[in-house]
């Protein structure tokens, strides 16, 4: 789908009452970035490069499950938007998996690696900490 001269691989609107897309919030992503447009008179556009995304989570409340939608929660290293919610989109499981695959591909393409740090318990002695980290 082409929007404003940019090709996007996925596009949807936030779904409100009974799962219908009656809102002015639009979500879209391609292999490089995730874009969220909100508003009608005052428009706000948020963009996150996919290689900056660290975690993607899916949440489905009871009413969302009834109407076949879900919310995808994105945690990123972006300073302006560290937590972003793609609210009430249909096929949310498929979209989450697709976004996760795109994030991994973007991280490999840009040679970005995730560094996870292990925190030792306070009760461990230093010798036990060294053994635990090896």
C-alpha cells in the first residue's frame, strides 16, 4: 500500500466501537519504520525505526477478544516514545508476528545487537556471582 509516496507492508486503523475502524488513528509499517498518525484537525505523526524496537507484546482484553482485535505494545529505545501502543487492530497476532520478524531483519541489516544484562541477587556472594554469569 502506498501512502504519501511511501510503500507500507501493513496498514490499519484503531478500531473503537464494536471493532469498527471509526477513529482518526492510523498505524502502518514497512521494513524500515513504524508510523502512527493521530488526529483530524491537529495531526500528530510518530515514527520509530524498527531497529530501535526492543520488545513487542500482545494484549487482548475480554471485549477485544469478543470483537477480534488486540493491542500490540512496543518497547523501544526511542527517547520521545519509549512505549508505544498499537491499539485495537484486527489480526493482532499475525501483525505482532510480522512486526517481530521485520524488527529482527532491521536489526540484522543495521548490525544492531540487543545486550541483555543479568543482575545478580543481593544475597549471593561474589564467588557465586562469577559462577552464575559463566
